[in-house]
């Protein structure tokens, strides 16, 4: 299972310049660079999942990551 630090590292790797600016496309002497709007986020938490009288409470945890990329246009 991922730690929160590992999840944040993966989120940081997911939101890169290559996600915003695509590979240049050359056609008839014109270079076109596709551009996207990119947003991402990550989070997590940990704590008691419940309690039983006289027993150690189990620990619950959760992690999540989201990434959204939408086309924004091109540079010519």
C-alpha cells in the first residue's frame, strides 16, 4: 500500500510540463504545439476505524489522487 508521501510524489510526477505542452507537430514548415489545462490533487488520512470494548481499535486509512487534463488550444 502506498504511503502518503509516495502518493504525493506520484501526483507531482503526473502534473508535468509534458501534460501541459504536447509533442510538437511539424507540417509544411509550420510547427504546432498542443496545449492543455492540467489540474491535480492528492490527499489522505489515517485514524481509528472503530472500537471494540477491550480490544485494540483497528486503524483505517485512505489515500486518493485525481488528475484532470482538458485541451486548451495550440501554439503555431
